[in-house]
């Protein structure tokens, strides 16, 4: 699957326990079709203290979610949308375009 989502994009979660929540993309892993979104998909990890002075305990952190479960939010129309690519100049540069309002990302 082509990763239409990039780092620092605002995305909305379309399914799962965090459905409807928005967040900023921290990391995209296209080979595994995973994405890490700030404030979404928290998991609890039981961490053992490794060094003296370092505290162990239960910590909450973000977990990766499937790329298919998120959809980018358009900057112009503020709606979740699909993303297409458009050639700006002859053979020069590709740009991402919102499918609904045809504005550049």
C-alpha cells in the first residue's frame, strides 16, 4: 500500500478504540504499513529499572497503528480526505492534492 501519509500530517482515526480522534503523525513505517500518531493508541508497558536512580514502573506510551485506519485531514477544507498526486511543472515536482477540494497539502 502506498503511504499517502507523511510525517507532521494531521490525521483522523477512522476505526478502532480511538475512532474520531485527531493527532499529528510522528513516524511512518511504509514497509510494515504502520504509523505512529501523537496522543493515539496508548499502551501500558511494565518497565524494570535498569540503572541505579532510574525508576521502573508502569508507563503509558503511543503504539503503532495500521496505516489503513487513518486518513489525512485537509488543511484547506478541514475534512478527512483521500490524497492524490499532481505534477506541478513538466517533469519537475510532484505535489499532494486533496481529492475533495483539489487544494495542495
